[in-house]
């Protein structure tokens, strides 16, 4: 007799989730195992709606960010970005036209912004579900390896992409929705925190959409595996156990200590030494799955944001949803319910 970990899941869904779990666990240790080379920050793929994004100007880099970058010696670089639909860059956005700025997930060690990737399903699906959002821009931020691109390299790239939208294309920040899933949600939080904390020529966006955000890169949510933590065996995302190698690559010379107390890295850290607030953040919508391993840290993030944002924070949790369930058409009805909630939030 097959015992399903969630009574609402079919046998096929249960099997798919567990296969994904094994794939995530393996690639977190080995890196991508695809037989072809995925698009990366090093090269712009032609005929894909791509553009080159220039490095963030030195004038937009605060002393705080320079200090954060001192350990890893990260600097802004030229990177690609991709428009969805592909012809979106050919006509300027009109004032009042909502633009989705998308930051993909992948644990900071895998994934791509290229429209052909599975992760690009998220911005494309949101566009289909939300008539008021007509185009999305996804930045090809640098991924971390054991040798390069540790924090805050990806933050520099997210800022470069935002600068491109605001100061190169002159899209008003009040028309930009910053969206991030999983590690992209972590990056979206870091980007917004920088914009709130450092008043440069980059105003805060209109709103923030966080999908299954990874908000504790440290160890404070790690728990012993036991029958009481069975959920850790249900979700395909093995975090908070199973991707420590990816964490080390992202943290680099910053080390585990930074992951515990740096609000740019782990805004949901349980470490009592962490000092954090969310004053000045724009209206935010957090979407989570009740079956995902990140739920405890997402709940803590929600509660901390609620304290400062009040009614400007909205939260939706699909009881049977696993991590990043909007990616998968077979995660129903959770996927459709979440997309309806997102469309309603954007339209209000």
C-alpha cells in the first residue's frame, strides 16, 4: 500500500515531487547536470528578446554596499537580460503600464532568465493571468560557484537591471513590480532593502511579489530530522537540509556568520543578533505552499513584515502546495488559486 505524504496529492504527484527532490539534492552538490550548456551571464542568446545591461554606475553604489562587497571583491559587470514577450523592448512602456521585473530562483547556483527555461514559466504565466501587466524583464544575474560570484554579485546585477529599467528606459518605479521566486525572492528582498536604505537615483518600486521566498540562507532554521519533521521528506526542495554546498558558494568569504546576522542575506534568521526592520518597503504579497520546507522561515518573514507594513502586506498559502508550485501545471488547484490571488492583488 502506498502512503501519500499529503492526502490531497495523487500518487503521480507524489512521485514527481520526490523525483524533483532527488534532482535538486544532486545538482546542489554537483552543479547543473544538463547535457547542454544553459544560458548564463557571459553570453547574450540572440533572437530571444535579450539586451545587454550595463554595469551599475559607481554613483549608485553606496558605502554600505562597497563594504558588503569587500570580502568577495564583487563588482558590477555587464550582463544580459531578457524581455517577455521577446519584442517588448521594441516599444517604450507607457506611463501606467505595469512592468514585471523578474528574478529567477535556483538556489543562486543554477537556473537562467532565458525565456526557454522552466523558471521563465513564472513571469510568462503571471503575464497571462494579469491583463494589467503586459511585459516582463528578467535579469541574467551571476550564479555562485565555489570559485566566483559570491554575495553580493547577484545583488549588483539585480541593481543593474533595475537601473536599466528606471534610468535607461525611463520606466517609472511606480509602474514596476519586483517579483522573485525562491532564491529570486531572497534577491528581491535584498534589492528592495538596498533601495529603501540608500536613497540614490533609484526610487523604491511600486510593489514586491515574493513566491516561496528563501529568506534564511544560514543555519538558524535547521532542525534535526525526526518523525515530527516529516515535511522535510515531502517537499522537493531539501532546504533546510541538503543544499549546504550551494549556500557555501553563495556566501563565499563572507562565511556562515554573515548568513546569520546580515539582513540582506537572511531576513528571516532566528539569530537574536540580527537587527532588522521593513519600514519603507512597498506593498508586498507573499505566496507560499503549505507543504514546503521553507514555511517556518516564510512565516517568520511574514510576521516581521506585518509588524512594519500592516495592511500593505498580503499573504496567501496554498495548503497542499510544495515549493514554487506555480512552476508546475500538475500542482493544481493550488497553482490556479495562487495566480487568481496574484491577479487580484495586482489589480487592486
